[in-house]
């Protein structure tokens, strides 16, 4: 389990990124199974706490740039908080991100993603994003995932259960 984490920057004008599980752009099999990233009950269990309004800050539960086969199954990614107040699409919170350029058949199945939140205060345009599963590249089979986003949101956001932007 990965949780009860707060990242801190000083001064608070600096933003920073946090990934619960991260794979660099290298070959090799990645299997992420039966994990809890964040907490199933504690709000903001993983908190990127910089309130920067000047620099980008991203938060992702499971993130891979890997070029080998990826299997992500039976994980809970929940209660992640990005405290940035910057209104920018790079200030996002995502449960699972696949950005590795590969032609393998990757599998993302039976994951539960919920409780993603960003402290964005935008009232005129929605550029910050809450994303359950983000697929930027690669061949991915998405099977029986449960995604619940948007509870208690009081600012403008772009909310995507599943966002596919690349050649998938």
C-alpha cells in the first residue's frame, strides 16, 4: 500500500509532481496487481501540498512510460489531492496513466478509481483535469474498471472517466 504521503515545497511557489507507482520509458514487463494507492477511506491520503499558482503540479496514482507489456489489475487508486491553485491543464489528478509508446497489448482491468481532487479555484474556464484512466499511447484493453469522479467539486474542471488521446 502507498498512502499517508504529503509532499511539501518551500517556498510554496514551487510545484512538484508525484507518482505512486512510476515506470520510466524502458522495456520490460510491468505488472501492478492488488495495491491500494492512496486510501480507501482517508480523504487526501496522498497530497501534493504546494499551493503554487505559478508552477504546474501533477499527481498520478500509477504512471507508466514503459515500452514493454503492462498489466494493471485489481488496484484501488483513491483519495488523491493536488493542492495547487493554478488553473492549467498540467495541474491534473489521474488514477492510472499509460503514456509508453509500445505496440504490445496492455491490460487495465478491475481497478477502482475514485476520490480524486484538485484545489483549483477556476470560475471562468475549466482547464484543470480529473482523469480516472488516461491512455496517451499504446494498445490497451480496458476491462471492468470502476471510476467515480466529481463528488464535492466546487470549481470548473474537465472530468474524464477514461481519456484516450494517443494512438491506442
